[in-house]
């Protein structure tokens, strides 16, 4: 038997490894071994979780790492910081120093010339600064010699009971017939995500619960996630609204009564139960809110690997 081909990847702004989980699944589907040759994240707790789960300790601040020191790789993955382009982050874009981190991606692409890349960010990047921010990003990538496409995908269409709309930007050095995944996967019931026998510490206070009930009476039956938006309006759905890293502890409540557990939040993002939780509840909550939907990343990478595996 021939030796299994490897797909070498780097994982920038890696967080707790959503891209790592997704590419490992996609590579296995295509008969490949996925090897992380480099990862980086400035957050110490994310580094801890990533190391524990993948046996690979991420480097720190990518701005301090010379591109010549990064190993050669086949595909670059980056969920680059979204706060500069999100409502929560005040939408400062490239005026925010975090926005300039995109150009660290660009300098690595220019130096290392991987066969492909997949980038992920918030939906609001599409319209930020009347589209000029996205145009600058796309033109930069095309100027490096990549064929580039983008699309907004919603994790609700990929089996997760979690409404999370994100822009995905895909590029390759060789022009090919890239097809965006169609989605349409049946959504897991919320009951399959929720834990049984949840610790009382996750129960919202009597005052919070009474306040919710005074404002809202759900019309739907079964398990629901109650969502309170920034304006104080409450709605309830058989799925979660987007997890947010810095939101109030009580903005999402299971059946209006309790907060989500760390494991439930990871499940909502598509992480397997085998994923080890090694940080505090508050840190894991933040990590899940900053992560990407693994199911969507898998679907995108499945298509990317279909196109580049013959080049390996």
C-alpha cells in the first residue's frame, strides 16, 4: 500500500482549534493525514486548551513572528479577529489595530505561497465601510496571485442548532471549479445539545427569571433558548442565537431558567464531546463565543480539499 498523503496546514488566530477539528475531519474523508505545522494565538488560555487537545502548543503574537520562520504548508487557515468589523466591537475596521492583523495573513501568504487558504470572519465584514474594507481584503489577496471567492454561510444550515452567520473567504493558486457547500443538513434538536443534571450554579437568579417572564411568554413548545438582545427585547427559538464572547452571562437562557454550560456551548459550535475542557467556565464561555462553527468549516474544507488534493 502507498503512503497516506499529508495536508500540512497552519492555524492562525487558532483560538481553541475549530479549524483544526474541521480540517482533521475533512482530511480523513479524503484519505489524507492533516498535520498542523504551525499555530498561533496571543491568548494564553486558548494556547492551553489547544495544546491539551492537539499536542501542539501555539506560538504567541503573530505580529512578532517573521514569516521566514513559519514552516512551508499546503493550506493557511485563519479566523482572523472579528471585533473590528462587528457591532459589538464598534465597527472600527482597519482603524482598530486588530484589523491590521489581516495584513499578517497577507505577508505570510506572500512569503510561503500555500496552495490554498480559508479565512473566516463576521457577516458584517461584507458591508463594513460601505464594502470598502472587504474590497481592500479581496484586492490584496488577488494581488498576491490567488483566485478568491467569498460567501456568507449560516451554521443553522449545517446541522447545528445555532444561528451564526459568517463570511468565508477561500483562495487558491490554481484556478478551479470551486463549489460552495449547499448546506441543507437537518438541524440537530436542541435536546441533543443540552446536558442532563446541570449544576445549580448555572441557574439564573429568581429576579432574572421573573424579569424574563414579565416581558415574554413563549408561543413555541419544547426546549427553547431565550435570547435578550442589547435593546432588552426577548425572543425564544428551538436553537441558540449567536454565542458572543463578551456578552452578559444571562443573555441566553435555556427555557428562560438557566445559562448554557461550557460543554453545551462547545456542542453548539460543533466540537465533539471528546474535546477536553481544561479552562475555567468563564474562559471556556469566552473561547466558545470567539470560535467558529466546526460543521461549516468542515463543509468548506471538504470542497477545498477536493480541489487541491491532486496537487499534494
